[in-house]
């Protein structure tokens, strides 16, 4: 599904050049579940941004199903993103003035889904994360765990091929962390997604079959035979 070859991303700040990703090689098969770990500033979020076509690499290849994302126009990247890629962030990123239902529907607007179908699909997605009863609630009226479940429904309502999650449990207390991990795990299994998640939680990483670690932009992958 993903094929990264010699992928480098640099940022320039004044006179300094930061190598956020440094010659990364990585293959991610379809349906895989990959965890990404590493110290703050190591390059985890930058890698997720590359995989999610939010930004382009400075050099190297980034193939998604054979298409080099580094070479696509902005318009094609935007389209590819809205069709194929679901994001979940640490900070939920819900729109505060919209209800749960409306927040989920926003993901279908760029795809040209008609109002009635949008309503049905969003209601279904909220149902599948256990929030069928909360559709009319605003984000401020929900707990952190519930808000993150809305964000998961929003990411998945369009049936993307890829789910990218950047520290999705980072703002949650322990009891909610397990709940969110269960929801993500179930969605991954049910939808045959390719699921790539950044996490600081070493308990989660211990149970994962494949873990990538990024330090100073350099990536290594460890297979976890026992998991
Ligand atoms: N937009 C940006 N402009 C400049 N530097 C950036 C930008 N985004 C990230 N960086 C730098 O790139 C490095 C990797 O950052 P990041 O990918 O956010 O790490 P992580 O998610 O592992 O904490 C850091 O040194 C960070 O300061
Ligand atoms: Mg980060």
C-alpha cells in the first residue's frame, strides 16, 4: 500500500535546517497495523503528515498504491486525502459550534454526498462508535473520550483506505484510553483498514506486532513475534 524510499523532510528555520525525516525506507502493506513511537521532536507527526498527504517530502519517494505523492498537484493531493485518508488527532479537532452529527457529516461534504445520505451515513458512523444517543450534542457537552469517538466516526464515515492517528489517547485519562483503543481496534478489524498510529503509551506498543521507532528523523522497525 505505502512504499517509502529514501524519504527526507527538512524544515528551514532562519539559518537552521531541521531534518525531521532522514532517509526513511518503509513498506506498509494493505490492512497492516503499524505503531510509531519515539521521543518528542523525533519526527513522528511529520511522518504521519507525509503518509496523509498533508505535506510533501523534500526528497525521496512516497508511493501510495503506486502513485508518488511527492509528485501530485495540490488539488490531487486534497482529493486523494478526502477520499482515502481518515485522521484522528490528539486534540480531537472538532468544530465547537457543530453537533456530533454535523461534525461527522463535514467529512462527506467534499465528496459531494447528498444531504440525505450524509445524514444516514453520519448517524451510522456515530452508532458504530457507541454514540447513537449523542448525535445532537455539541463537543462541549461531551467527555473527552466521547469527543474522540466523534472524531473517529468523522475519520471513518467516508470509508477511507487508511486511518492515521496521532497520539489519539494523549489527552485522555487512563479509563478513556482503553475505551478509545478498543474502538480503534474494532474499526480496524471490521473495515480492513490500514491503520497507522503514533503513541507514547508503551503498554500499547508492547502488544503490537510491528512497531516503528523514529529518533532524530531515523526510522527503525521491530517485529514483535510474541504479540
Ligand atoms: N512546520 C514546521 N516547521 C519547522 N520545524 C518543524 C515543523 N514541524 C516540525 N518541525 C520540527 O521537526 C522535528 C520533528 O517534529 P515532529 O514530527 O512534530 O516530531 P514528533 O511528532 O515526533 O514530536 C522537530 O525538530 C520539530 O521542531
Ligand atoms: Mg508529534
